[in-house]
């Protein structure tokens, strides 16, 4: 899908998928992928919830709210996220 990070898995019935949308602050190209706040939250959320969590980094450098919405409508919705954060 061209997102930063691994391709989203097919999902699990007991897991939670969180899609982050936004600009370069979300994409986090200034740091290694493992150091992005989106990636760091995955393990913390899984620990807090006691169930698998998959985060998808949908951040794109330079995107505004309108472009993030269009990205969700065209690609993000197909990922069937349980939570979407902008």
C-alpha cells in the first residue's frame, strides 16, 4: 500500500487495528521506523489491552486534513481499522 512500515496483516479476530493518518509528524521520516511514535505505541497498546494490536502508519509528508480524508476513503477504509486517529 506504500505506507511506512510493514504491509498490514490480514488481521485477527481478537486483535485491534489502529490506523494513523496525518502529515510528516505521523510518518516520522526523521527517525528510524522503530522509533516512530506510531510503532512505539503498538507494543504499549497491546500490553495495556491484553490483546494483539496492529498499527498502520498512514502518514504522508505534506498531507493536510483533506488529503488524509481522501487517503482514508480510497485506501484506509479497505484496511477495516477499528480505530482511526488523525
